[in-house]
């Protein structure tokens, strides 16, 4: 099925090229044909989607195509509450749980007349980065189905990459929007903390949880933010970054990283400089050891959130999630408060950096996607568990609450897997990320997108 952007769909509706029912049926047909391969969805809401499409079609027939997401087929991570639709949080414990309310961010999408295709698969309780779910099966990366899509919003990223939804909404506690977006070769944004409402989200950590969109390109990402916030992010889709100052870390973000990932990151930096940006070296050596504090906060708060589940149902959890929640019992109040103090120190350190530069550019991940089931990564003589490796460059911005964007910056030569570039800005400066990301995309990613869609179409064969 041909990939269409949000703008292309809205224009098509406007000029009567197709109807909301036709588009919805196309997506549901694609899900039926290809999702058995990718396992991106836990629940497909076929009948609900068609009912909504038919209601919109009546408006469409009268020329009332109102709403920034009119007739746009979306998917939602299965830790976002949907009234009347199962919301499992990726857990066996909640397989039959049906909420009586809808998450605030989905209500906003509904208000703009989006169509829900279904609820996406995820790492159990959003407490991991592989989406290798023991209860609903592993999500498979559309680039190569033997590989992980990342997590915890792995189903959302896979659905968008495989064109099984136009865009999706996920959550990000330590990188759970950006990690799978980078692993699946799409765009993902963790906005400033609190920009998108967390009401109706099954929390991991109230201190670190963010809600964010995933989309196939920068324009779709900006248009999702327009609809979900009521602000006009699309006006920053401008191809001009001349004079903008981009911080380039001289340490931490270029260590324990695969050579090809580092090469593609450096090529992206060179492209940004060629486009007129000014690259500025910045020192991020203060970050060594920071992950201990992020994990302390996330584990302590997750342990509290899931205290009833721990009391009754540990045996029903996957081994990795069970171990993490059990570890929360050993965290002392002193450790937790110390971690909160360190969070403030890191935030102040980045505030100082953002007085010197407009944005910071880093690799999103130190490695491309790994095969499903891989639990550790080796860099020379240094071995690291995959959770620590995949969150190393992302989790810090959950601690600071600063907006962070990932977008593609290349494909590995041998395995043909995507690599992501991460852009970070000071609080409430998402517009800078959108402007730089869009400029880079328009200059550098035309051929990438064609190749991405060609590779992915071959893994389903529909």
C-alpha cells in the first residue's frame, strides 16, 4: 500500500480523491495482511474504526472536513487508556482490563477527528527496551523481522514504519519513544515534560514519564504536535538553519559506540554544518555514572505504581520485569532523594550548555538494532547489558525533562538497518528541533525514505 503523509491524506479528502472509509479499509487490510509478520498490534479495533470512518464520511460528503487529523488512521500504545477497548499495558495481568475512561492525549486526537486502528504491542509495563513481550509475542522490526524494533513503544514504531498506521502515540520514560523510532527508521519526539498530558497513562515513573508522537517524517510529527497541543509547530517547517548553533559533545556521547553508528552521526553533523549551522564543542563529562540515578528514580516509582501487582502477581510477569520490580524493594529513601538531587544538578548543567548553543546533537543509540533475544552488547573489551546500552544517550533527557527528537541519519552497510540522530533543546524549545530536523530531512533523507520503504515492503511481501 502506498504510504501517504497526513498532509497528502487531508488534501486527498479535500479534493475527493478518496474517502475516510476507503482509507480506513486500506489500512485495516494492510494490518490483516502484514501484522501477522510484525506483531505490532495487541488489539485491532476494526469495527470501531469503520464506525468512526463512516461518521466522518457523512461530514465529508457535506464538505465538513473539520479537525487537524480528519480521517487520519492512528495507533496508540497499549498503556494509554481507551474507554471500552482492552488496555493491557503489555501484561498478562491486565489482558482483560477494559478502562472506563480514555487517556487525555487520545481525547485530543479524537477531538481532531483521528481514527483509531488499534492498540500497539509493547514491552511489558513499559519496563524495557526490546518489546520482546512474553505474553503477546515479540514485536518484529519491519527492516528485518529477526531484529528487535526497540522499546518500550516497539509496536507503535513498527506500525508506523510498516505503514500499518500513519502515526502513533507512545510513552517515553528512558527513551521509549526515541529508541524504537531510531531502531525502525522513523521520527519520534519526547516533548518537554508535561507538554502532552499523562492523564490516563499507566505510569512507570511520574517523575520521568513523557507522552510523545511517532511518525514517518518530520512534517507528520509536527502536524501531530499541532493537533495534540493546539499550538502551531508546523510553522517551523522551514528549510533554514543558517547561523544556528549546534552543540557537539566531545565526550560521553562518542564513547562505547559502534564505529558505523559513529561514522553516520559524524556525517550528519557535517551535513548540518554544510547547511549553515555552526558546530560548537561542548563538555558533557559530568554525565559519567548518571544512569544509576535515573534507574533509581524509575525503579522506585515503578515499584510504588505496581505495588499491588507485586503483592499478588509477580509470577505472572516476564523475568526481566519481575527482576526490576523486585529490585525496587531494596531502594532506600536516601538513595531516592539523592537521585532526585542529582536530577536537578544535571538539569542545571544542561541549562548552562543551552546558554551557549541552540540545540545539542548526539547519536540516538550507540548501536543499530540487535537480534531478538540479544541481552548484551560488546564494545571491544567492554560488555554492557542491552538495557543500559540502549538508554545511555536517551535517559538523561527524561531526567532533565528537556525535549528530544530522533530522526534517521543513515543505514548500516552490511545489515541494512537504520541509525538515528538525536537533537535536544532547552525546555519548551521543540520548535528548534523541528526546524533543524526538517531542514536536515529535506536536504539529506529523500533517498533514505525511498530505500526504507523498499526494504520494509519486502519483509511483508503484501
